[in-house]
C-alpha cells in the first residue's frame, strides 16, 4: 500500500549505490526496531540488481563464510579464494575485485560482530581507510539496537567513528499514519477498529500491512486474522524473541511475560520468581535487547529508585506476551475460541494500559511533548495514580489526564484531588489542562 511505502528512503539507498558505482565505496547504516521493515526496504530498493545479503546471526564463522562464498558465485559469478577462511580475508577479496565488479553488500544484524569478534570492526575500519577510494562497494549495515549503534559508530573512541556516509532510521507507524492507512482502505472504520489494530500491532509496518493486504479492518476481522492457525503474528514474533534471547532464555521470557501481565517493579518481579535476583537480567533486556524500558513518574527525581517500573518497549510485543506466550497451551492446540474468549474477558483491564500508551504516543508525536508519562508513588504511598502527565516546561503548560475505556469508570473526585495537589505543588505556576480520554477520543 502506498502509505506504507518508504519512497524517500528507497531513493536514498539507490543514490548510495549509484555513488558507490560511479565514484567510490559508500557505507550506510539502516536502524530500526525489529520488524520495522529494514530488510524489506533494502530488498525493494535493490530489487533491480543482484546484491549480496548476509545475516550475521545464527551460524558459525565457517558456515557463514561458506554462505558468503556461495552467494558470490551464484549472484555475481565470482569465485572466492579457498584461502578466505575468516572475515578479514573475505573483506580483502571483496574490496580487491569491486573496482571491476561493483557490488552491494548487506550485513544484517551487524552488531552481532561485537559478540562474535570485536576485532572485525578494526579490520573493516582499516579496509575502509585504506581502500575506500579505490574500491566500489555499496556496504549497507542493519542494526536494531540504538545503543549498539552509538557504541560502534558515534561514541568517542568507538571502533567505526566517522566511517558512515549515511544513516537511515525506520520507526513504527505513528498514530496518524495508522489512521491514514485505515482511511485509504476506502472502508468505514470505528475507534474500536483502530484500537484493536493498535493493540495488536503497535504500528509495526509488517503487521499493519498484513491486516490491510487481507482487507481485515474491523475488530472481528482483525482478531480472526491474527489468531488462527498459520498466522505469522504468532510465530514470527516468537522466532524474533527466541533468536534474540538465545537458548538460555527461560528467565528472560519469564520476566517479559510477568511485566506484560502484571508486576512492574523489581521487588514484585523477584518475589514472583521465587526470590531470583533479576536486576542484571532487566538491565540486559533494557540495554542490550531493547525489549523493556525503565520508567519513572514524570515529576520524579531522575535518580530515584523506589518508584521505578519496567514496561515492555512496544505495544505489539506487549500484546503478544500477554496473550500468545501466556496462553501457549491454547495456541499450541489451536483452541482459538478459548483464547479469544480469554481476551474478551480481559479486555477492559487491558484497555486502560493500551489506551494510556496510545495517548502518550499520540501527544508525543503530534504535540511535541518530550516529557510525557504518568505519575505515581512508591508502594508505601497510596495515592491516586495519574495516567498521563505531559510537560511543556518552556511554555509552563502541563497536561494531566485520566484514561478509561469509557466515562462510566472514571473516578472524577480522586482524579481532580490528585491533579490539584500537583497544581499546588510541583506544577505551581503552570497552566494545567485536566482531561479525560476514552476509546471514543482515539
């Protein structure tokens, strides 16, 4: 669908290839969350010519090199020397023949080299420094973790500092993008339809496209499409998580499932796991895998620890963990009616969480609020929790809002009491807009 295409990014990639062929080698980094469409973008941009594509995860060095050699032969008619037994020797061969055979080389999950052999970064830097101007390689790298990208390319002293010619970042679709996609379908849609699409996909281009391509736009159509035998939603997210977390993934998956279904603080999580110390696991899920985010109340001290909560980083993964991983017995047996019944009974409870995330994203994207979150106290201080607190410090304006499925469950008096306490305290001197947002406001 046109609205889901990435025409400007495709043109940038094609121009990089043209420059590498007409002048000298170019290096491009494509980043974005997993399933944001990085590989699809590259494949579309370079569909008119053969290119080399190497995924750096999941294989030993020996098997990886065999695949490299096989692609050189089958796609470009080149024969890698038998002496090329490691990454350095392969790069030597590619750079040496590219002046007569310009080529595009895609390395997916490039940060895998950090785990496999960080010395390879020095090899690449050396070849880039010494052979870039006398070679014609269009080198395209993909990465999913922005922290890894910073440590490899941007931080002072990073191994590939100042080597990139271009960076392209792919986001999930914004709230406005998702509405535009539904509008472009030509079918009438409701707030409930948008809610279900957002709940399931969080704006993931792959699965929004999946819904549109199958003309599934209503709540019932979407649920039947996503929760059925053979659904890519079921197995692709599982494959992504298992590949990312590796074989010893039990504690990580348990933590993710708990965060998606209830406990949010370190103490609650360790208690549910029988006292297992999980601080290191949470740090890895946040900083290395990018699967969880550590949150604090917007008005809390950035160094405060007793109010820290953990949330799943994106809505799609959160929903999958809550309903697919948590009810794996129903999924494995194909008992979809029972699973959909469970989801229906849980819908009002989960809706508050989904709508809170939706409206926070909406105001961050459309109103430019860089400080937006919630407000709560530690477990020892029981006060009314505020779903949304957004700050515009320069304009001394604040948004304080509650989020409910409908107005019937709104507790007006405690909400206003808590909002007024902020007006008389940390938001003194601010213009404070108090609001209630429901499903009908989507």
